[in-house]
C-alpha cells in the first residue's frame, strides 16, 4: 500500500506540539482562523474552528463527505460569510472577502470552475484578474506579453503547456483540474487553497501535483490548505494534518506524528443525534 | 412491504375521477362554450365561411398568372425593405446588448437599475411594430427612416429581454471563481459570461433579424418605406396579378433570409458542439 515513499518534511522540527487546539511550528502565522462558525439555515456547518498556519506550511484537511472541508476553504478565501469568528490573513481581517484578502489568495475549486468556452491559456491568465493589469487579463489576446509568458510557465509546471490553446470544454477532468491549479499559481498567492485538487488525477499525477503545491509553498513562502481524501498521500506530503468531523476540528497535528488509525477514525460514523 | 399483513385495513383503490378533476373538466367545457358563443355573436359562423369560399377562390384565381412586368420597381422596393430591416435590426441589437447587461439580474449594477430597464423593455415590447411605424411616420415623415426606427424599437424590446435572459443563464461557477480573485463586474462579464453565452446571443441576434425582415414588409403599409406600400397600392387598385408578383418576391426574400439565418445558427451550434473555443 505504501507506494509513496516521500520523506515527510518538517519531521525533525516537531518541537511544540499541542493537540487538538491550534498548532504552531514557530514562524509568524499567515492565516489565522479564530473560532469560526458557519450556520446556514438551522444547520451548523462549521463550529468553533480555530486554525493558525505559519508561512511555508502545508496543511492537509481531511474529513468525511460533508464534514465541512469545502466550507472551511471557502471561508478562508472570503467566499463564505462566517456567522461568528474571524478569518485573518497576515493580520488583515477578510472574513467577507475584501479585495486585500483576495489579491493574496489563490483558490483551486472542487469543481474547477473554469470558463469552458475559453482556452486553457486564457483561463490561466484569468488568475491575474483583480491584480494590477486586471483589465487586459480577460482574454489571452489582450494580455500583456510577460503575463502570457508567465501563464505558459504555470501551465508547464502542471504539464499542460502542450494544450494551452485547447478550450477547457475539450479537456479531460484531470487536465481541467491542472489548468485550475495553474490559474491559482498565476496569482503568486500567499495563501494557496485547494479543494480536492487531486480528485480527478491519476496516482502519479496526484503525487506530482501535490508536491508541486508543497514545494511552491515552501519557496514563496506561502501557506497551503488542501483538502484531500487520500490519507496516504496526505501523510506523505503534508506538514500538518487537520481532521474535520461534523464541522469541528477533531485532529490537528504534524503529519509525522499522526497515525493512520487517527485518520481513519475521522471517517467513522458521526454520532447521529447530536444535541444542537 | 409488498404483501399486506392480514388484519390490517384493506387497501383502498382511489376513485377514477376526483372531484378536482371533474371541476377542471367543467371549467374547460365552460371556456369552450363561451368562446364558441362569442364567435357567433361576432358574426363568425361556418355558413358564412363556406359562402365566402367561392369569393376567395375567385380572388385567388384572379391573381394568376403573376404579373412581373414592374420588376424594376419590385426589386427596388424589396431592396429598400431589406435595408430597412438590416439597418433597424443592427441598431436595435447594438442598443439592446447594452441595455441587456443592465436588465440582466446577475450582471446589473443594482436591483433598481435591473427592474427599471426591464420595465422599460417590456413597455417597448407591448407596442407592436406597426404602431411604432405610425408614430415615427408622424414624427419623421414618410419614408425608410420611420421604418428603420420602428424596426429598431421592435428589435430592442425583443432582443434586450432575451439577451438579458441569456446572460443570466451563463454558468455561475466560473463567475464566482473570477469574483473570488477580485475581478470587477465588467471583468467577470467579459471573462466568464460573454464567452459562455455567446452561442445563445448569436442565436437571438439571428432570430431578431428574421423578425425584422418579416416586420419590415408590413411597415410599408403605413408609409414607412419598402415593398409593403407597393403591395397595398396593387391590392387597392385591384391589380391582383401584380400583387401576387409582389407577394412572391416577399416570400423569396423572407425565405432566403430564414435559410441563411438557420444555416448560420446551425453552424454556430455545430462549432459549440465541436467545442471550438472563443480562444
Ligand atoms: N449553502 C448551504 N446551505 C446549507 N447547507 C450547506 C450549504 N453549503 C454546504 N452545506 C452543508 O454543509 C455540510 C458541509 O459541506 P462541505 O461542502 O463543506 O463538505 P465537504 O467536507 O467539502 O464534503 P465533500 O468531501 O463531499 O466535498 C454539508 O452537509 C452540506 O450539505
Ligand atoms: Mg467539498
């Protein structure tokens, strides 16, 4: 089963470990999620989620379907309004997605949310919207030369440079996923959010893509939040694992110290009649 | 549980006709009766239709053979009609593409603007093109300009509304993605809405063109230029053979335009099915 023999990064420097509350590996925390709750209608989707992520850290978010992974990532991107609590990025509050937050965030959506009629190249250039040359970035034809070059470099990083001019509608699910990742990379994000970016990728591509994300995170340095369903992949590549269950953080530890059993318990049935 | 346990209450088969069904049936019957009796009161009766049949046949027979001796006039008037339709539709489409953005629920800058523009468009739509033509003949005088303006307004009411609906039908997810990057409303419009809505927009534009051609024929009747006035004159002068020639040339133009338009439409659909991108 253990195909992935990647040495876990940060394994040696697990100094201050406390669980389940927020965990800090030292550096200044870039993303600061404080006691966030999201309530939609009568349903409580997230309750009291607290998460501090320092620069350079890759966090894998695990949890069963409906655990709240997507909602948590969308809150971090400022796409979801929180019912209580705050989401801060580098000290700036952005709970409702002010532009300051948005310029620093790159999000890869679960359903990649690309413009199907446009080419991969145009979609990647869209990643610059909301930044300086925003206006010219609606279409690759009008985009400045250096951004077209940068977009090609981003596509190259995800192995899609050869299909830059293909319309997204013509791409396979995995190829579209890669284009969506390239679009997020295009933003030089400080916070990279990826919602199951590997869901429709083949096993080798999964490892490649996740490694690409983690290495970029370490270089920038940015911080990375990825929701993954593949626990082996998460343990092999992430610095830290956050487990969600019924909208609560039930596991928060360095990947090197998490056992497979702990992760598998995340997927055990949620107690049905929990008092609300 | 497929079989019924003994001792439980027996299964009740619902009646064939519920009282609701019967009352709906009665309502439908009542509507038919009212319509028929109303037709009778307006002097519409099968006898009268039958009696007028020979007259109609005589009229149709009098139209043969068509008289194309005035063909230069017919050609010129048909050409004018075509130009009125094309110009009017072009201006109408240009203006309505701007208004459609304001009238679209998802793209409008504010709910108020959206509601105001929508009501304006539906007000324009309630007025038939013939009334527009009469109004513009009064305003700018007899001739093609009145026709062009009438077609413009007719196209505006139609295309403005359907363009707006097409913009609203564009998929929301890519728009949300761009918005999450901080793209402005117009950037989202050009980056995610227009490319996805383009096939629908082209279809609506072609449809508007067909409507404009048909409308422009009738506009001549009130003096707004084109072939309509010639037809009117021919009928008034009992020159049925000449009027048939005019009707035939109108048919040819309308059918040609519809053929070209549906060819174009099919081409657009095929390119979308073959997924050739806007790039
Ligand atoms: N707008 C909403 N209104 C009501 N309930 C919602 C809304 N959005 C999400 N939910 C509910 O919140 C819960 C968490 O949803 P979320 O999409 O965050 O789960 P997830 O962990 O991403 O699941 P998956 O692994 O299937 O992607 C689900 O039960 C979902 O039905
Ligand atoms: Mg999800």
